[in-house]
């Protein structure tokens, strides 16, 4: 739904998008392009959380001489930015394939920008592997990383607004400074962090989605600035908030589960380490 609302045409609102997708493509339409993200989500999440926690520990070691020392705000922010920067290397190709598969059956706007949809005859891509190979052959590495600049502008500040709220909400719920917060605290803090992060990242998420969807059948945008200008001129300021409801709603359960899994995994590994080395 997020991609259709942000890069597609003819959807008045979220409910209309749901009904249109179901009417035209049945339930399968809601799961298009998901195999590639599902196959890579474990690696992606491991890299993001691993880079964040290890950078944070390194900064604590350099600043305080103790890797386990509670990080200060500047350390959390810097570790978040590093995690966001590294995540783009993995996330950009995955997002591009997902978006191309989701958008290839959609109406698109012709080069003269008139709001008259032209429906493609047949899907260009047969699946995620075929999509990745086709883009790589036709557009090279630059094509696979199309939208990387917009993704950097989304994820670097986005992860700051992901990990910082989580850290502070956990600290607020656990004022005694408990190193390992209880599951309910993690669940709530993670959900709040997800809503804040995805809600504020929506404008640049729209730009990223449009840049990556561009090129399925034609090329409209020359870059980030051109995409922003064309989108604003044709659809006004509201276009940059398309999909914000979907982003915010999905951000809570997705981030709650992510942080809960992360904290429980850390607790389990620390317990095993303690038992192995008493």
C-alpha cells in the first residue's frame, strides 16, 4: 500500500487503495514483491542492530574507557547515523526490486504529465531474481542503487529518530537504569520509536519510492531535486505526506517486534556467555 500510494496514481486515500488493489489483483496483490525483502530481512536487521550496538560500545570505550558504560546522547546519535549509512548499502537494491515488482502492473503518467493513465501491456519482470538481473544488465550498478541518495537522506536522520526515542523511552519507563529492560517496556518503546521514525521519514520516503519506481516503463526524474520539484509542481505539498498513515500504523508493530527480538536475543546471549564463563 505504501508504494502504491506514494508512487502510483489514481488512489484517493488508503481505503481506496486497499479496495482497488483487492478488486484488481485479489489478496495476492498485497504481497507482491515481498519475497526479496523476506529473504534479506534477517541479514539487514542483523547488520543495522549490530552496527548500532558495536559503534555505541566503541564510542563508550573511547569516551569512558568502558564499553558497557551507559551511552550519552551524542554517542547514540552518532551510532544511529553510522547504522543508517551502512544499512543503505543493503537496503537500496532490496527496496528497488520490491518497488519495481509492485509498480510494474500500475498505470503510469505519460511524459507530458497529463493525468491520463497508460496501462502497460505485460509485466516487465517475472520475479525478483529476473528483476534484479534485468536492471543490472540494462542500467548497471547505478541502476541497482537508483534512489540511494534519497535513501541516505531518509535513513541517516531516520535511524536517529529510531534509536534515540527508543533509548529515552526505555530510560523513562525504567528510571532505575536497568541495563536489560523488561519485554513490555521494550515493546512500548520500540513501537513509539517506529511511529516517530517512519512518520517523519515519509517525505523523503515518497521521493525514494518515486525514484525507484521510475524506470519500469519510462524515466521521468533526473534526480532527487528534479523529483521533488516535479512532484510539488504537479501535486502540491501534500504529495510528500502520501502513505504517512500506513507508515505510522505499520511502524508500531514492526518496530516493537524488531526491538523485542533484539533485546531478548542479547539477554539470551549474555546468559549463555555467563553460564559458559562463570
